[in-house]
């Protein structure tokens, strides 16, 4: 785990929430198993991602709002936000700074993990 100042952590959380709510400020990726599902199910899954607000110590131990899971159509979905540098070659040097960070949100089934 990286160590962030309280200010950095608050900004990471804010940026992650904004990305999840609007899907702006990063890229979205789906695993092949998600892409094989009907478009209506994929759309419903992204709606669940954008509405998710049940973060707690159990599912968000580091307070970044970067990972979540939910049930839909009798399947468990995961959504994870990763932080890359702008060239998408390495991790971001500072996930709290959008000028050096590319967020990537991955929607997957639990079975993909």
C-alpha cells in the first residue's frame, strides 16, 4: 500500500468518486466475459457502479473508493480503479494529481478475478 497524506487521500477519493459518477477523467475497460453479456446488462452494471456509495472499512480499508462489488443478474461484479502514468506504462507517481495520472476503471465478473 502506498502512503498518502490525508489531503492526498481525500483528493484520490474525490477523483475516484467523480470518475465513478461521471465516467470522465479516465478510461473504462470490460473483461471479455462482461463484453459477452447483453448490452442491457452491461449498461445496468455501469449504472450500479455510478450509484454505488456503500463504502465501509470492510470493502474500502484504505479509503480510496477504488474498488467495489455488487450483484446483478445472479452474478457478482467487481469494479476496480487503477492509477497509471500518462503513458500507461507504469503506476502513477501521484494518484491525487490528475495532471500525472490516468485512471482506468475495470468492470469484471468475480469469476474473472
